[in-house]
């Protein structure tokens, strides 16, 4: 697999997307509808990125018709994000597009190659360093124990649905991303976890955050 990609960016404030997850999007801004159409035609993956700051703000009190014809706020993207393939689910009569982005890879922004009508950047894959698997499995098991304890305390009805065996058999590196299908932390913390390339440190931080009671379902 190649290491460098040309990736159009879909920025979403305070949202951190991890590999091996699916991100549903309701796309209505003209520039991002164009981005979806272009990406499908050119077989490009799209990056879902958290944002650093807002560069411009949308006009207030817009009607739906106005929102469909005007671009909204513009954001500066974060430097590490996840990208994946576009699957178009539905196109409405007024032009909106419903899609799923099947996120596969974590990448780092290298340089921006286009700003208008939407951002495109060159990115490289961001890989984890190698860590002894047995250490990772221990952290993984502790996180699962904490998840079970949290469910028993806060949502006992959900405990029967919790597939502990399935989560146990996941590769620990995959587990450290896919666990966010079940839990959410503060966006800044989740961005830090996404950027970590040491899977042991990532698992330890997840474990410590759950132990402190900072996670949410």
C-alpha cells in the first residue's frame, strides 16, 4: 500500500474520527457536495478532521434554501485525522447528499495543495511503533474490566449486549481505536489519543481516563 495520499478534507469541530469506524454525513454545503461528487468520480478517500479554530462564520438565521446555496463556516484543520472511502446512500431532490465515510487509515497532513472550493492536502500514513503484544493485551483486559464495571454501575441493562469476548479477541492496536465506538472523551483528549503513535501509551491513557470516571457512553 502507498504511504502518501491526496485527500480532500471535511472539517467537523470537536469531532475526532478514528480508523475502523463509519462516519455518517449529511452534506448540504455547495463546496462539500462538490467534494463528494469529485471524490466519487476520482475514487478518492475523504479525511474527517477535527478543527483548530474557526476562520469564518456563517450568516445567521438562514433558511434551508439559503444554507443549500451558501458555504457555511470555514475552519483550520488539525494535522492528524482519519480518512476513508465514500459510500453515497441518498441524494435528495433539493441537492443534499447522505453518505457514509468508511474510515480506514490515520494520516498526517504534509502540505495543502488546494484551498478552494474545498481543501485538499497531501498526507502520509501515520503508523504505530512496535510494542510487545503481551503488554498491550494486559492493558486491553483492564480497559474491558473497567467498561464492565461502568456498565454494571450506570447501565446494567446494556451489560448483556456487551460483547466482551469479541472485544477481547481484537488486536490491541485496533482495540485502542475501535473502543471509541462505545465511549467518548473530551475532544482535545481524543485528538491527543489519535495522534499518539505508541499504542501502549494510548491504552494506558484510555485506562487511566476510565479509572478517573472521565469517559462517557
